[in-house]
C-alpha cells in the first residue's frame, strides 16, 4: 500500500470512498461525518494545516486505506478518523496507516481517541494492540419522524445557548464524555450545531446539544444533561422532545439518533418511551501519547 498525504484533487473521490465504507458497521468510525458533502466539508479545512493531518493509501490507483487526525489543539487532543481500510489483511494495513500518522499525533497532542462499533473487529484489535483503553461505551438509539411521540410541550424555560451559560454547562457536562466541555463550546460555533438550555432564574438546570448531519436528513442528540438535584423532574424529557421537534419540524429531518451510556437503564427507558429504538453500541478508546507510540 502506497500511503501519501491527501491532496485537494483527491478530496471528492476519497470522500465518496469514506462515505460508502463508514455506512457499514464493520468499518464504522465515529466522528467522521455522514454523507459525501459533509465529509468533504469536514476534511477541507484540515488540508490547510502546516503539517499533514490526512493520508490516503492506494494499491496502484485504487483507494484501499485512509487515516485522519481531527485536532482539538486547545485541549491537545486529537480524534482518529480511521484508520479505514478495504484490504483483506486489515490489521496490517491499519498499522501502516498509523505509522504515518503517529509522529504527527505525538508532536502536537497528548491524547488520541477513537470510537467505533464492536463489529469493527479489526479496529478493536488495532486499538488494543497499540495500548488504547476503553473509557466509555454508549448505546445508539434511533427515532424516525413517523414514530416520534411528541407530547404537549411546555418549552418556556428553554433558551438558545448564550455565553453567560458557559460555567453552568461546564459544571453539568460529564468528564468521561467523548467531547470535553471546551470542545462542546467550540463546536457550537458551527451553524449546523445547536445548544439549548433549560433555564430557571438565570441558572442552567439542563441542556441538550444537537448536530445536524450535513448532506443527510439526519441529526444527532449528542448530549442531554440535567443537574443532579433536578433529575426525575421531566427536564430531560422536555429537552429531548424540544430538540426532536426542532429536528423534524424546523430542520425538516427524518431521523434523530442519540446515545446512552451502557449501564444507565433509567435514561434508556425514558428515551424508549419517547419512541427511540435500540441500535448499535459505540465503544470509545483513548491513549496517552509519548515518544514511543508503536
């Protein structure tokens, strides 16, 4: 496999290859956007960085591999987009791709993360072989527009995000989540991302963070968190229904997904009462970087 930095001329071809591969559970990697146009939009700014963050592997002219580093420089964290490969000997190809990416990762970041379905057996083996450890697992739940059970909604406490809410949001956001509080507050600058807060007396008691998936009719409720002393008061239910209603009726989406941590049956029961159906489980791994990554 010949591995080279991705260039602009290859972007359309590679985005199509990635979109097709990432639809399959045994290749799926979280944090890569869904759909060709969304992937192109995600990868394009990464091509302008002074060091290479994206690599493509080819066998002659055929694309057979890809790896990318999605950077969060302020936190010195990167998330792996891949490694992806269509080769039969997947683990060996993943190792080759990582050999290209790991020196850059080591230079700029302290922690590297990757998340995927367990059906991606090659990536599971790769992660364990390279000393990543599983720090979180979340079950995906799915809500179709026609199956949504939107009850009468009292949304007068829900407000769009304002900067003055930052400290409350940092306090509410779980430490083990796949986005840190700072990453979350950075992501809401993108127009397809939305953060709504449940506010009483100028205090945020809960929030929901929602992402429209560019180029598709889908969206994701990435986080819904409620202050510990305010749980079981219906705040989480109102936030989820509000985000789902926005998705289906304002953004004209057909599908909403969310994730619930394994071992949280109370939350899972709530989501299913609102019409969500069970999907796959995403496993998130991370590794502290040092001077000897292999």
